[in-house]
C-alpha cells in the first residue's frame, strides 16, 4: 500500500505537468492557424506592413505571405494597377488603398496613416522577408526599445543570383520604424526613413531587383537616370561637357574596385558597368537640358514617373 501511494505521488505531478504542456502547445497551434501572425500568444508588439504597388500580380502573393509571421496587419497602397494585384492582396487579407503615385517617399508615407499599429514594416512587392528575420524581429523588444527604427540587410538579386559585392550587400535600409517618431523623407527617388536613432539588425530582406541583365540596363536608361536628371535640373544642378565622363568613370572605380565587384566575375563587372551607365546618362541628360532648348521644352518636369 505504501509503495502504491509513493508511485501516485511521483506520477501524479508528472501527469499534471504533461497536461499543462499539452495545453500550452494546443494554444500555440490555435494561434498559428487562426491568427494572421504565427508569433501569437501576446509576446510581440503589433506590426503593420505597408506595400506600395503597381501591376505586381506576379509578386504580391509571395510578398504578403513572407511577412505574415511578423505582421498582424497589411496595408497595400496601389497606384492604379491594371492587373489582378488589388484582388490578390484583398484575398490575402490586406487593406487596399488607391493613391496616384506621388513619388517613392510621399507614396510610402501615405499608407501608415491608416495603420492600427505604431510599428511599420515597409516592404516592396518584389521583396520577401527572409525566414531567419522572423526570429530576429521577434527578439527586438519593440514594446520597450529606445530606437526609432531598425535597419535590415537587403539581399539584391539578378535573376536567381545573389549579388554580394558592388555595395549590393549588406545593403542596410531602415525598414522597420515607429510611425509616431519618424517617417520617410519626401524625396521622390532614393527615399530614406529620416532618423539617426536606429539600430542595424541581422534580419535580411530578399530583393528580386532585376529579372535579368537586360532589365538591369534597361532601367538605368529608361527610368533611374531620367528621374535623377530631372531632379538635378529642377534643383539648379549644373553640368559641363566633362561631367558625364568623370561621374561615369568614378562610378565604375567605386563599384568595381572599392566595392569589390572584381571578386564576382562577370556579375561584378556587369553591375559595375550598369552603375557606370546610370551615372553617365544621368549627367549626359542633365547636360542636354542646358545644351538643347528643343529637348528642354518637350520635357515635363512636373512628372517624374
């Protein structure tokens, strides 16, 4: 009888502990399946993801699914997509707002005003939150942090090739920030979150920058250099006949040698060459505005995009 009582004293506590663990696990499973965020259990401050889009039907699903583990709200600011971007985003639970494109910074500042959370994760449709970033973000302690924002490392790709040189990695950008303390600048290109009170993290964002080399060089010609030249002209920036050559050569030296493009073979040379082209065209187009009155008169300096 004494031995039976002793056994009960041993096994009963173990049985109760087992039931407690099952209950905890069951609660976690319910949180992972029924909640928008798999980091449930009230262990993390709410985060709102803000994504700006235009005809991103081929990207938006993977983007939203990648940020679900850390975000309990998704806001999509669409600038007039003609494909199924909006429908896909809504089907995945995102709140969609339509806003004509204002430029990078102003467009990214539009969405946070509708957010229910103070913390915002800004991510583009062609980006994905890396799996390892989930745990890193969860451990930041956003509810008591002294920082206004956190910088994430961006992995830039051409096709399926991760470019780790030419300044393309680690490409630190402040993407997680407290909207009550800071915001994006009003710059129309090369926008940044305006704060010096931030901390770098080891969380990575995957950025499918260009589908192929042709797209890399095409954007340098059609988009980036033209936007930059217009802004420089509006801001009174001058250019001489030497400017395109000097800036182009400087861009190549920095990218290929100082940022170690030579270590990545053909891809490193290609990326450095695209930086050269972009810089050369930017100043060549600026110079053209001063040299050719007909070109200047045809250009619309109120439309950048």
